[in-house]
C-alpha cells in the first residue's frame, strides 16, 4: 500500500513538474496571462499526456515481451518491430520529403510489416522466436542503413531525430494514445493470471490450464500492436520498455496484477520526466528524449538493484 | 477400484524417434504405478503424453472420455503434473509459486508448507533456494491440487534422505486417499516401497506393464538396465561392488 501511495504521489508531482517546467517556468495554479495559458494547455499538456501514454505503452509491451520470450532482457524492440517501423518512416521521408505526417504513416506501415514477419514465427518456442526476432531486427537495421545511405542529406537530421525519439510533433491524437493505454492495461489485467502462470514456464502453465499457444499469439499481437503505436507516435525511445518492468518487479513483486498497472504508470512517469528534461536542459533547442530516458533511468535502476541485493 | 485413465496402443514419438509403441494399460484410483527405464528411454515423455502436453498416437481415455476432447482447463482439473523445476528469472517467491497452484487464495498453503518444511522460505524468491528446496516447493504446490491423477517426474530428485522418505510416504498417503499416482523413479528401493504396478520402458520402443511384485521378482530389471541388480532378502539393490 505504501508503494502504491508513493507511486501516486510521484505521478502527481511528475505531472505538475512536467506541466510547469520548460524554457519558462509556469505555475499552473497562477497563470499570469493568456500566453501562459496557451503554452500550458495547448502545447505542454497534450505533449505531457502523449509522453505519459507512450511511456506506459512501451513499459507494458516490455513486460509482455519479457514474459512471452521467457527472457528478462527482452524489450519492445527485440523482435525487430522498431527496425521495420524506422525503415518505414525513412522510406516515407524519401518518397514524400515535404509531408509533415509521412514519417508517422511510414512508421505505422513499417511496424505492421514487421509484426507480420514476427507472427510468421509465433508457433516457435520462446528461444527460437527470440532468435528469429534478433535476426529479423538485424535485417531491418540493414534495410534502415541502406535507406539512410540513399537518403538526401537534408532529410538526415529529421530521420535521426525521429529515430532517437521525438515527442514534439506526434501525428497520433492524444485521445487515441490514452484510450490505447487504457485498453492495453485492461487487456493485460484480464490476462494477468495466465501471464503469472507463464512465469513458471510453458509446460507448467499448460499443465495448470493455460492454452499456451493461443496466449502466445494474443500476447504477441497485443505487444506488437502497442509497440507499433508507440513507435508511430514518438519514434524509437529505448530503455523504458526494458527497465521499467524490472523496476516495478523490484518494487511491487512479480505478479502481473501489480506489475502491469505499475509499469503503465511508471513508464509514463519516466517518459514525462525525460521529455520535460529534453525540452528544458538545452532550451529553446530540444534534446532527443531517448537519450534522457537512459540518463534518468539507468542510475535509478542500478541504485535499486544494488539496494535490493 | 475405479479406472481413471486407460491407454490403448499408445505410441509416443519425439524428434522422429519412436520411444514407445503399443502400450495398453489402465490406471486406477488408489494405485501407484512406477515407470522405470534407462536414461533417454522415454519415461518423462510418457508422462507428458499422459498429461496431454505432447502429441501421441493410440488412445488415452480419461474417465471414459478421450483425452484430446478435454480443454486445457478441464485437463488441469483432472491431472496434476510435476516435472522440471520452474525458471527463476522473474523473482517469484515461494508463496507466490504456491498461490499459482490454486485458483484462489488458500489456507492450505500454510499447511502444505509445513508438511514440506518450507514455511520459513515462503517469502524468499525461488532463485535464492537450493534445488532441494525448490523441489520441495514443487511438491507442496502439487499437494495443493485437487486433481485425482498425479503424474510425477522424479519427485525425489534433489531431495536429501529425510525428504526422500517424506516424499515416498506422501505418495503412499495420497494414494490411500484415492488418487492415482503415476511416477518416474530412479531409485529401486523407493519404487519397491510404493509401486503396485510397473511400466518398464526399454528405450527401443518396447514398454511392459505388469504387477510390481512379479516384475521385481525375476531378472527383468537387470535386463532392462543392462546392469547388475541383486536380491538381498526382500530387497532388490544395485550391485556397486566393493572398494578394492
């Protein structure tokens, strides 16, 4: 109970800081003029919610992939979905360099092509599937490298900035991301007992009544779709999906009825804080948020890991 | 005694190799059947086939209905399987592991934890336990299951002498309470202590089912393992020879 209270307090504090901080500090409870109101509610607030939803989706996908593949090192991009999405985004940029939304559309199409490849291997056991995913990821990196080599110079900055995570101009409406966050969390909670049983290994889960084949397919589709949405909204933001589920297991135990909601909130918090830092540290210029997720998250995670051991 | 599980011409193949063919027998409530055979002969695979966890040919009938007509959930109500130790990467505690064996929070957890001497370990992660402690946790999880059929794959593996004896006694008690227990064992003494019937698996596709007393009496085990097994009074023991 104490931990949930701490997470709730952290949520309120982070949302407050996320709203207030920026090139200019704005207190949401004491707005001085219409400009501040516009900056706060029309620029920072939607971006903060986007960061929260994307972070939560990535953390949920990470938790699912870790169980699905029976490997705590798994993360949302492990099966190559991020690589295919990036390749799609860069292809879009090559075809229609002037379009504002073409990278998101390309990423979405690319992510689903990646998912279709992954689903083709869904019948394999966890280890082989992981191996297939690593090989697919290598394939998509090669395709991406080829596309980047062919991309005209003026498109390179936009491509790299997107690939390192960019929340500044998400083409997916905030409402869609928040609804997806809620649906993903509910789906996760519905599957939570089956996920817990899967922690015992596929044989034990099956012997305890889980239809493992069906569960794996559903989980793979769900985790991939969530990853595709997050990548489309904000590019590839590493680290959140790998570390937040671990962090939440350290704090809330291994059972998914606690790990999933805690990850959905914790992932959101990390990305809100990272994005707040990304747009403040070097203001008015912005740093890629993916760099900040690692800079904030790594010390916190290592500290908890050392304290625990 | 009521027949719970019936096999007709059961055949099990793994990786293109026939491990068992044409095994026909019945398992009854209140009876222990021990599966014996050399390494790699297909003992564990037979258990997995009986649990419906790997494909097999022939017929397996569970309480009058073909095994493959049961859903996974229905099967889990009828059959409890104990096999390899679960992975420890995700930090499950002993208490959480035991809770996963039952559908709802159960007071019986304390009781079985006491029986298996793991009450002091309940809050510890599985990864911090020795193999013997993890095996005792698995046996405690098994005891929480209501299933009338238990399939046990080397339940005494990793256990010290005290807990091996306790495990054998537990099998006897559970059998007396009406369960059918089918178990793989490597220790002949333990097999002699619990078995009503034996299934001898030779690893070349052959499997023989029979009364334990009869099969223990002759030279059948010496042939099966291609190793000296000698009779010492009522006991059958491996002949390790003497130190030179």
